[in-house]
């Protein structure tokens, strides 16, 4: 049987990871623009940002699963 307290802790952890990932992506986006303006080749940084954004989408999917699990626990479905 799933443990609601455990799931809530996992949700808090997921939220912290998402917040940090969003911060890193924003910082790297600013760095990308700065380097572009200076004429640097930014292909590697662009690809890195794509990977980070993919990871962030996966984090959101995981967070949604946690939220659904908590809802199911609250409804007595699991």
C-alpha cells in the first residue's frame, strides 16, 4: 500500500528539483544570448539547453505521477 507521507515528501523534492532546473535553464539561456551577441559558436550550449529542457519535461512528468498517486491515495483507490 502506498504511503501518502512518503509521496508528499517526494513531491516536495520533485518541486525543489524542478525549481533548480528552471533556474539553471534560465541562467544558461542568458549565457547563450550573451555568447551569441559576442559572435561565439553556441551550438554545444544550444544542444546542452535542449537536453536540460528534455530533463525538465521528464521531471514534470514524474511530478504529475506523484500528484496522481497522492490523489488516488486520498480517494482510497490504492
